[in-house]
C-alpha cells in the first residue's frame, strides 16, 4: 500500500491529521498507540510520490505536529514576551512552519535516494535519521520525538536498551509494517509481534541501589514570572525560598530549589544564601539554580551548592531566543520579544565533573537540557542520581510543561537512575529508575514535596553507548533501498 496513489490533497490532509495524532501520543493525552497509526498515514502511498510531493507531505505532517504539539510557543511570545496577538500568532506560525521543514527534508531525501525495495524498512530508518537531524542541526529541537510517548507503553523496557530513538524506530517500523499487513502481506504480523513481545523478556532493572536512601525536599516557589525580575519579585523570591527551606524537616539530606530560584546573580544573592545556609543542618545539602557572572563579563545559567555540597554546574546547551539571541545585531530592537531584559548566556564547558551533594554524585541538566537523551546519558555515566531544575512558568497552563515532564521521566528510565525535578511552578516531581512518579507537587502553588531517592550504581546499555547504535541501525535499514546509479559506459 506504500505504492497506493492518493490525490495530493488527500495525502496532505492525512499527513496533517497524522501530525495531530502524534501530539495525542504525548502528555497530557498519552495515547501512545496512535504513534504507529500516524506513521502509517504518512507512509501510505509514499512510493507513488515524486520527491517534491513527498516533501510537501512531510511538511504537512510537521504543520500538524508542531501546530498542535508546540502551540505553547505562543504563550511564551505573547503572555511573557510583551508581543501583541497578531505578531505573536505570526511568529508562532513562522516557528511551526520552520520546524516542519525538518520533516519535509526527511521525506524529500527518502524519495530522492531510495526505491521501492524493502521500503517499509527504509522509511522507518529515514524517519529516525530525520529525528537525529532535528536533534542537532541549528542547536536542535528534539521535542515530540516519536519515541518520547512510550515511557508508559509496553515498549518502555526497550528504553534502557536503546533510548528514545530505538523507541522511535520500533514505532515507525510498526507503522510501516501495519500498512504492509493491510496490503495482504500477512508476514508483516510476525515482526510486529516480536517487537512488542520481546520487552516481556527484557530485564526490568539494569541498575542497583548503591548506598542508603536520601531524604530530599523539592521547593516550588510559584513566583509570578511577570514580576520575577523586578525589585519586588527579588524580595518576594528571597522570602519565599527562605521560608520554605526553614519549614522543612531537620532530617533531610538534600534540598533543591528550581532554576534561577532567586532572580539575581550569585554575588547579589550571596548574603541571602549565607543566611539560609546558617539554618541548615551540617549534614544537609542545598542545590539551587542561579545566574552567575565572571570577571570577564560572561553570564552563566548555573547550579551551585550550599552546606554539604561540592562543585557547581554551568548549563552547556543553551536555548536560542531564550538564553541567547541568534543574529543579535539584526534582531535586537525590531520587536519587544527580542528586547527582553535578559543577558546573553555563555555555554558551560563540556565534560564538567558531577556535583556531589550529601555524599552522592549528581548528574545535572538545567531545564531544556533534559530533552537531550545523549547529553543526560553522558552525565549519568558518572553520577548516582539525576537532577533537573527548570522554570516552565514561560509556558503558562499549556501542555508544554507536561510534555517536558514526560521527556524527563524517560531520561530516568533510559539510565536507570532516580531523577529529582524542581520547577518554579510545576511540574515538580521525584521519579524512580522505572520512570514512575513517586511524589508530585500540585502545579501553580507555592509548595514543596519530600520523598526518598536511592543512589544507583551500574549502567544501562543505553547509558554505556548512547544513541549511536540506533542511528547506525537506522542507516543500515535505509541502505538496501538506496538507488545506486550506474555510470554510463562510452
């Protein structure tokens, strides 16, 4: 049925619908079983298309995916970027249309370079290679990857084996095989059954506890983003986090404040932090997100420790338009959104040593970094506990924070580590090595949660290797379908 001829309009409408269905696989909807259906709708009749027609279908899929699944961009631009409705709508549409180009390029290359032989394998491989391209090109945007929906699905045991891209590959291959099955190629049922039944035989736990449980508290200040960086907001933040810390139990091993909990630089916040530290038990560590500046005039989005903590972490993978402005000389001053009073951050160095808190090595990921599976796996190799601090206030009450949480849970599952996630206004959680939430704070409230985590030893297969084996496998699936042009003989 990949050779089935559909009208261009019907093919694009099906692709648009498939993009929306992919959004429904993710949080908060979590209809993970729609993933293969979405891939199947895009694959349907693909072999009858020219490369240009395939690119248009891919672009339509991207419009459906990002138009429905990344609509939270509008909230950031309009509600917090001081941008009027017409311009915010335009910028959001521009973002969606631009991101959809990744899918257009993927399908253009697929039809340009491959033939009908073993198309069901080549299409699934090309899909994952397209996700790899979207992860790294132009700093990357690995949001709404096909495999991210499967933290709670029957495919979840594959995550520690090959990570999110293996989940994407299996989902895409299931979709293409289902299309082949509907074309009366009955053999397609066997590999689908194998892909979905093998997880029953996979280990449920690849890592093991290493040491006594830690008692942790995660604080959620719920400070209004619109006043956060004003003098009033700075005073309120200092009072909120000092008071929330003061009221925590005395037997805690670790207290975590979210990203930029105090809206000021570390040197400005030092008197506040010293007062808080004076009230901590000597055995308690406090980790907080904070902005730093050095003597060379550089700014860093960082995590530092107080009390029973050592080291610091500076965010390595920055967010374009959020933490730095690409083409700043051209864009600064054009619209209010590009003039937000935020200094341009400098990325931290790669290969930073893990922080140590309460005698436990901590693998840090600040906010957006948690969606990069290989970055987190790199941190997990040298750490017994994963931690992410975030400020999802920028996304309001949209679905963005819930999608962000789902990806953070998958990182815990991929690496067999507990993960603590402290956010400004939600979703603040403790996640176990199986990706399950063990404690959760209600969103949009000033509150805290306490719970236990265990330092974990051992490495999952994914933590050891990262994603490259899956990317290699995806490339190998494409190879048999490549069109090899013979040179003409004179």
